[in-house]
C-alpha cells in the first residue's frame, strides 16, 4: 500500500513497476493538471500526439498546447475546475496544425479534489476515435450515394414504358449505380424453352459480345447460374471468375476486368432476366454490397414486370379496338347482305300485289322472291353455325357414307347458279367409291361452300372442277377453278372468320366471309385438313380437303346420304288429310302462311294468336296436332303446353305438339323437348320441313266405312 502511494505497483514477477510506466501502457491518453492554470503534472503521449506534452511538466496547458485554443478545449478544463462538475465530450475534434487532418476524440474531464474536497486540479482521459468516425462517415457517404443512384435509376425506370426501354435503362443505370465498367441484360427468349437471349449491353464495343447472344439455361455461365438459384453471384477476383466460369475468358482483354457480379431480376417469384456486371477493380463484396445488388435487381425486375403488364394491356387494348372495328365492319356487311335480298323480295312482292306484272313475269317474280329468301336463310344459318363454333356447341352426327353422293347433292344445289353464269362443271369421282364415316349433312355443307365460293369468283365462261378420290387412310376432295385467284398476302387469313380479300364498299362479291371458316372447322371436326393454293390474282385457286377414313367395313345398305334438296314443287302428304291442326302464332303473316300451307295438303286448320284463344279452341274441339310458336305475347308456348297437358287426355291433354321458334340454339331445342314438345323446328320455316314435321306427329285417321 505504501508502495502504491509512492507511485509503485507490483509487476507479475513480483518486481515493483512505477505507476507512471503503467499509465504509459494504456491504449489512450491520461493526464493530471493542477491549479487554475492547469499546470501539467503528468501525461501519456504514446497514443495521442495531439496532446503530447512530454518534457513539459510544470508548464500550463495553454502554453504546452496552444493549438487547442481554437477548439475551446482550454475552456473545457476551466469549466471543470471552476464548477467541479465532470465533463464528457463525444467525438470532439481538433487539429495539431491547421493543415493537418482532423482528429476525433472521446474526452472525459474529471475534477481532482484535495483532502478537504476542494477542486485542486483536473484529471483528463481521452480515446482516439478518428478511424471509427471516418469509417462511419464513409459508410454514410456510400449509403447516400447509393440512395441517390437508386433514386436516379427509379426515375429513369419509371419513364421506360416498354420492356426494351427498361432493359436499356437497367444496363446503363445498373452499371453506374454499382460502379461497374460494363453491364449486360439477358431475358428469357420469347420463343419459349430454357433459353436466354441478350437484349441490352453497356460499356462494350461492337463485336465484343458476338458469342453472348443466346444462353441455354443449363450452360455453365454466371448469368444462367443465378437464374437457376435466384441468388446474386459476386466474385471480386478475376482468377476466381476464370476458375468458376471459363466462358468469361471470351470477354475482350482490353476491358481489363477484375471482378464480376450477376444479379437475378426477380419479382413476384418470377425470373424476368439477369443483370451481368464487369468491374475494373478487385473488390470484396460484403453483405451491404450484396444487399445493394439485390435491391438494384428488384428495382429492374419490378420495372420489367410493369412494362410487361403495360405491353399486355396495350396489346389487349389494340385487340379490343381491332375487334370493335371488325365488329362495326361486320355489322355493316351483315346489314348489306340482308338488305340486298330484301330489296328483291319487297320489290317483286309490291309489284305482284299491285298487279303490275304480266303472266310471263309472275313466275320469275316468285322464283326471285324464293331465291332471295333462301339466300337470307343461308346467311342466318352461317351466323348460327359461327355462333355454335365459337361456343363449342357444334356437334356432328357421324354415320357411314359415300362421299360421291355428298358431292352429287352439293352439285345439285349449285348447278343452276353455274348454268346462269355459263360455267363448265367438271366432276370426277372415284368409280370404286369413296367410303367415309362422317356427318353427311355437314360434309355436304363443306362441298357446297367450296363450290359456291369457286362459282362466285369465276368469271362467266370459266371452269370449275371437283374431284373425290380415295387415298391411303382417307379421302381427298379437290375443288379447282380458273377464276380470280387469291392474293399471296391474303392466303394466311383465308380460313379466318369475317375475312375477305375485298372489303371496300365497292366490292364486287357479297357474303359475310364465314363460309371458308365454317369449312375449316367442319373439316377439323372430322379429323381432316383443308388447304388452299393459288398462283396469284387472275390465275385461279385450288382447295384441297383430306378426310380420314376412321371406320370401314360398312355395307352400302346402311350408307346414308345427305338430306334431299329443297324442291320447287310441293309433294303430297296424304297423312295430313283430315287432320285437325291448331296453329298458334302472334305474327299474322306467319300464322296465315302456315294455315294456307296446311290447308293446301288437306288439313283442317284452326288458328289462335295467344294462349287464351288457343285454349278456347281446344275446349271447343280438341285438335289432333298443335303447332305453336314458343315466343308468344303474354304467356309463352311453354305455358300453353303446360295448360294443355293439365286437360284430360280425351279433351286434348295428349295432343302431340310441335314447337316453332326463331331461337335455333341446341339448348333451345333441348329445353323444348324437355318441356314436353314432341318435335322442334326453327324459323325461317321451309314448307316441306314444316309439313314433314307435322305429318310425323299426326295420328292415323280412322278410315271411313
């Protein structure tokens, strides 16, 4: 204890050490000052050159360290000595000379008291924190700079609307933000598959990246590696780069790259691409820098995702605008195609009603009215078929058939038009027959559409040839003409809906542009293919249909042909003679036409306009067959059927009922049959079709004795 008081302490080996020598070994500054002038009694000088006062014992602080006067350190000593309060200064700074580097200290000044408790001096303790402050300030500067670069990148990316613009900004701003010499961006190929392609580069001269155009995902490359792992890859040594990825050796040596980093562009769990960065200096990628790499990657990925959505929205908007224009054009075409036959129908009808036609013209007027009405009916059928195709409701009823009979039936339908245009029809059918398994009515529609199309576009005096041949595993149908031909730029769109090569108001040929689209769909439903060829305008065209022979071995006795053609003369229907038929329709013209038609074949016809009148007729005299429109004002045809079925059988409750409607969808037919109707026909009605449907429902009339 006495030794300690004398300024000595015990050393580890037992030898005493002077207290001053022990204090000199502290990793800081320690000093003792006495009196109001702060006379130096003791100070260490090995750690803090700024407060070095060796050899100045007994000298006051202001004289020993005049350079501290400007920093107010002398005032701090005075304050502690005067008030007796300790003072702690954190990261205070000073310079030994004005030109010296600024130094930072944590300084503690404590009052030194005598035996009576009076302040007799100051005890000073200081630690140099210059390196700590400089490191922190450097970090602050780096963070501030990175924030500034991120803000600049965000602003540039926000102005980039398309993916192409985004990747250019990502390559340029990414290199600047990370201090890279070069950069490039690769994205998944739009062609699909596990392939990436380069879409942007920065800092490279032309030709530097010839071998870096496309990358297989499985390739050993830093760009594809991070696409698989979704984690950044940063290598601060070029030797490490070459060892892990030899492909980097393909980069030009004049770039003098020393480091490489690859950053995945990931947003929402999806990899939009990879950013590759080449550095001109070797560096240690610490956690902060890796985190910054990922931040840059996320910024670019989010911009790419936003650009993708913008592109999709713009594409959808363009498609919607194109669809709207197509709809307007289609409605205009439909209006034209429906009004054209109406002109003939109304014109001839008015002349007939006013008696302005001679006997020789009346038959021509009737034929013109019927021909134009059938044209309107075909337009409506095409529209309905397109609707069924679009909704996936078009169904086939396949049976064994002979393709030659289908061709003959279609030819019978178009032959009058061909003769009127003075066209030559060449027909060639395999003499051994062409057996198939398909829907004869739909295949007749295919052949009719192709023939009608060829006849329409072949000038008077031309030739149309149709051939049907058996081929390996199927049959081939060819329709060839020497007409106007097909422009080469229109061939790819020929079988699309509403597509016509001539769409102007002065177009020479009518139609809705639906026929060939229906042909393609019907052929594909049969498992076949249809193609078109033409040597150009004025050189004719050839349509080839291949149909697979899916079922064989059927005998001719079970082969069914297409429906018979609608004739001009009305056949006899003896089974309708004497039948009591109740016709219910709210449209006077339709009701009267059905009444006259049924009366013509010998039926006794009753008529009604609504459900109430119809039930009154049934109660007065039950009919043998009911023919009713489904759409009636007030109560509809379903209500009529329900009320009819509630009657006793002998009072009309069991009468067979035929539904007539302009709603021609499959679900409309199914609903009518489920409701209890015995049969279903659609408007516009054909005379033979209506009479055939009524005749099938009519019960046998007992023969009179």
